[in-house]
């Protein structure tokens, strides 16, 4: 019943963090996420001087979700992600 969501806005280097139990960024993520962003920027050849910022989002949700609610989120996620997925036969 514990989950964490990390979303990165590449344009602003803002990292949104949502944790279902606590409103504090986990230590391991404080290490992993900046390294991932540095690698991403290096692959782009970017020498950006911008600094990554954390934005902790407060969670005041439920303890449990119904299967119907979970499926609804899955369908929304698929709708937004589908344009970025290449099919194997393309």
C-alpha cells in the first residue's frame, strides 16, 4: 500500500515527488535522480548551468484503491504514453 511517484520536467529540471506515506524525499532518490539528470544532459551534450529542484507534493489520499480506480489510472497513463511507444514491427 506504499507507493512513490517521481516525475521530471526536463525543461525546468524540476523533479516532482509524491510519496503515499511521507512528504520527504528518500535519501536514495537524492542520489539517483540527480545522477540520471546529469547523464541525460551529458547525452544531449548540454552544459546547462541550471540546478535541479525538488518539488514535494503533499499526498492526502486514501489507504486503498479499488481495482476499478487503478484500471482508470492505467487507461489514462496508456493514453498519454502510447504516442511515445514504437511497435516492434515498425
